[in-house]
C-alpha cells in the first residue's frame, strides 16, 4: 500500500540556482537572492507539495497543473503555487552574470523582424514591467510564430494562453525592494542592460 501511495505523488523540488547567490551583484544583491529564492520560491514549492498531495494533481508536471487549474475557482491556491514555482525557476534562468548586450544572431534577426530593433524590444519589455500594476511579470513570448511582449498579474502565466515564454522579468516587490525600494524602473533597466539572458531566450526559440 505504501508503494502505491508513493507512486501517486510527484514531489516538486526547488530547482537549483544556475549561479552563486552573489553572482548577480551589484544589480541584484545576495541578500535579495537569499530572501527571494530561499524564502519565497522555496515557499511556493513547499506549499504546492502540501496542497497537491492526495489530489488529482499529485502526479502532474508543473505545466500540466498550471493549465489544468487556470481560472478554476476551486483550485486557485494550487494554481498560484504551481505557477509561481514555474515562473520563478524560469526567471532565474532569464538572468545571468554579465548578461544584456547582443542576442545570438538568430534571435536578434527575429527580434528585428517583429519589433524593428533590439532597442524597441527592450523598450516594450521595460514598459510592460514598469506599468504592470501591483505584482506580476513581464514576458517575451512567441505567439503564433511572432515575438510579443506581454505582462501578467500575480501568478498568471502565458502558458495558460497558448504562448511560449522565452524569458521573463519578475516585478513582484520582493524581487527588487531590498535593493531599489520603490524604484522599479531602475531595477528593470539594470536587468535589461546587465543581466538579461538572451542565450536562454534563444534556446527557447530554437526549441520550437
């Protein structure tokens, strides 16, 4: 009986950071990482495991949980914790030390085809991130073959709308408040100029 119960549970784990916790200094401090990753992200993973245990969602992947619970009033807590777990793992990969700069050639060509210039793409990302009211995310996505910038509130994700995320920027206050206080725009600009991981976006684009 114990083995049967074990087979019905998918234990979601906190994905390791792709770099040391001080690797994004001075744009994002080790102190921010310790709270953001070590408390908030970890908390979402732990809550998801507790909430999904013994339910129909216990054997599902994160992506399947997100799409199965989106917009379902009875499953709001499971959706929020699953989506935030996924969104945060994706966010850490969307950043890298000494990021920014020029995207790989294929991605840059696609950006120029769909936005006109790289700067225009960055401007749209910055606008989405700074104008998202309250907590949420700014995303570069592939939607029906075209690159677009979208923003989502709270835990929402482009995955629920059939879009393919390429990278994201977290604009929940816990992502930047220790380092920037209320200066969200400064945080967003610094991330786009110095940390954004165009290589990760290119890999996601190539996966299509």
